[in-house]
């Protein structure tokens, strides 16, 4: 642990020149004093926001490598349904300043090109394939061989035995363990990949967490319909109340279907983006206040960094746990009628 902490402190300390090279603290061209707080906030927001270009920053000279145009090879995915709709991609449509992509789509510009968040997910998936391939070593008795194989086996068994089976049931969980394990390892991979200096936090982009939450939502509904049938699924929306209360109960139940995945996407997004912003702001104290603040901010940043390693696996676990819980609730729909008949008997 001491070696890991020393490595983190050294990496953060070496990354300070890359932060400073953005031009913070330099006088403006018109001679007016620079608003360091505004420049720092703009810098941090730029680094946690998604974009079609990825500027890899490394914690040693020359600090910046050439910018990667992620969307360049996929220009054919920039589709105009109305001529000239994509003329200015960086201009937010009126009324859609907070959701520029949605505004562009409504006005006829469909930008389906990959971004640096998608690039990070591609890298995470590639690393997962490599790690899982290397961790699939077993001896002649089928026992995992090597430290990596034991770690992968332990995590997979943990998802099966401590997450899936308790929430879904031993028999029904067999259908969903592969997907739950995939969700756990994928979220863990993108969370930990973002902690490498120069990488980007894909899980700090709300569209990424929304996609994961949509998968959970669809899987939950499929599990409920598979278990209870379409009739039982629709009957469950009434909450078992008398028909004159359906006008109240059905909208409440429908809203409840969406609040669960919404909580998932917000929790993962908020925790990951907040952690990265805290790291940046702590380092920014050096340039906003005084270079001597490095004696305070670098050790604290290193401690937060180590905490983020734990948060990365914790958020993967929470997302997988709640997904299995929601699936279990859907599966339980098919047993309500059977349980009631059994009790009456």
C-alpha cells in the first residue's frame, strides 16, 4: 500500500505541469488580470465533458500527445435530415442549451459519431477481453491457476453467490448471471480505466449511464413478463386495488417502473464525475492560491485518488446489486398468484 501511495503521489505531482501548461495564470492579451477561478472551472469542465476529440495528457514531458479525432473515420454517421442542419455542431439550438445533442437531432442533425467516452468503452472492453483471457488458466482438475485467475474467479463467484442468487433465486438466476457478471466487470473496467492519468471517465457521461440503465429497465420488464405473462404483468400495474382506484394506481406504478433505472443512472454518473472534479479542484488550488499549496493538495489528492479506486468497484457492485434486485422483483410477479393459491389451500 505504501508503494502504491508513493506511485500515486508521484504521478499527480508530475501531472501538475500538464495542468499548468493550459495557460492558467498567464496575463490576458489585453493586459487585464486573468480570472483564475473561471479559467480553472472552464478547464475542469472541459476535461469531464464528452467530445469527439480526445487529447491524451501524460504526466511527463511533452505532457500532450497529438489530439485524436475519434469521430474522424466515422464522418458518414453525421446525418442531416434537413440541409445545413449540421453547419455548426457546437452551436446549441435555442431552448436546448443544456441538451445540445437533443436540440441538434430535433432540428435535423443526427450526430451518431463515436466520442471519447465511446473510445474509453472500446478500450475497456479490449482490456477486459485480455484480462479475462489471461485469467482463464486452470490446472488439470479445473482449479484456477495463478493470482489473476483466482481474482477473476472470486469476483465472478461473488456476483453469482452474493448478488444474483439471493435476489433472484437459485434456479431463475442462472439465466441472468452471465449478464450481471458482464455489467459488473464492464462498469468496473471503465471506472478504473478513468483513474489512469490522461484517460477519460466514460462513466461520468450521463448518456453512458443512461444506456446502462436502459439495459436494466428492459431486462427487468422482460424478466417480469417471462415470469408472470403479459396478463399478469399488466394486472400487477393495478396494484391489486379495486377498479375505481386504477386511475390513481396505474400511473403511480408506471412512474415507479422508470424511477428505479433513473436512480441507477444518476447514482453512477454523479459519483464518478464528482470524484474526478474533486481531484481536479484540489490540484487547482496550487494555481489559484499559491504553489506552496502543493504540500497540502497533492497528499489529499492522492488520498482521494485511492478512495476513487474503492468507489470504482463499489459503484460497479451497487449497480449490479440493484439490477439483480429489480430483476428479482420482476421474477417475483409470477409467484404472487401461486403463493396466494398455496396459502388458501
